[in-house]
C-alpha cells in the first residue's frame, strides 16, 4: 500500500487554501429546485462549484470527461453491498474488485454507508463488517474511504440520535475510515465532541434529522471544526443551482463568522 498515494488522493478532496470540501452526490436522477435532472446534468451543473462528486460505478465511464483537468472535481465512487460476507476470508473476492475498478477509473476515494440503530444485533454487526472489509480492501491500494454515518433503524429516537451518530463515527474510524460524514445533531457541544473525538476529517451529511439540516447550520458546524458538506437530494429539492454555488463560496471563506 502506498501511503503517499493515499495522502495525495485525500488532498484532492479538499480545497488547498481553506482545507474544506463541498461534495455533491449525483448517484441518481433527482429534482433540483423543482426541475427534474438526470445524473449527467447534475454533474455538468456543479462541476465548477464543488470539490468532489459521488457517482455510482455504472455512471463513471459515461461521465469521466467531467473529471479531466487540473480544476476538475475529484471523483468519488459509491460502494454498496446488500450482502455482507459471512466470513472475513471472503472479503477480498467481493470488495477488492469494486475497489480496483474505482481506482482504475481515476477515483480519488470511495464512499460507503454505515447504518446504526437496527433492532437486530446481527444487522448492526453486518454493517460493521461491511465497513471493516471495505476499509481493509481500500487500504491495500491506498484509496481513501469515506463513511457516511447514518442513524437508521428501530432503535433510533430523537433522544438517542446524537449518541447514535457519535457511535457510528467512532466505530467507522476505528474500522479504518479516513473521512466520516455525519448528520447534524443540533447541540454545538455534542457536535464539537464528535468532531474532536474521531481524529479524522468530519464532513456534514445532507440528510433529514430531528434537529434540522446540516446545510442550514453549516456555519455552526464549520465553527465546531467540520471540514465541509456532502449534499444531495435533501438540499436539491429545496434550492437551485445558484444557491449551491453561493454555498460553495461561503464554505471556502476562511473566516465564516
């Protein structure tokens, strides 16, 4: 594994001056400001006002030209698994080809989701194994791993939502995540504790929470030490392209007040 290679790829994900990042999720067709847009239109619309774009593997070959050039966004490939390997020795045969394909098309990172809050302990354990296997296979070839930490399941309540986020972030970094993306948890002190405790860059994840939107509270999050935003469908439904461009400019202002 090349440590230098991983460091180079991680730095592609962040603005060299602000050390922050705005990542766009363009995994599927969706509405932007009320207008339906396909994946290519989303990539074209945001390629000049973001630091990275998340794509499903199926879209990469068709859209690779948008990632060419010195000022192009970093390519981040989404890795999903509906079946978690029952044995650790099967990880390589399932995940290594996915990681190898990602790096062969020029990806700067891969991204996977860690869901916490399932009623069944075996479901929770399966999610931990998925992230652990993904981290292991990514590490072999120096490809950074971003993990989305998502409270989702029967055990999640408004009261324990922040604790679920904290647990998912900690477990993800212990498993080998290089960057974690977390939803907004409301209380600045709790957010600060999570960010300070993981030891990796923390991005704010654009998903619905009981405490509001990460995008609406991004200044607070950045002041707590967050390194940027990962935005997608939740925000796209409410705002237009110009609003995203303005957000990109605000994120990279060093003194956000």
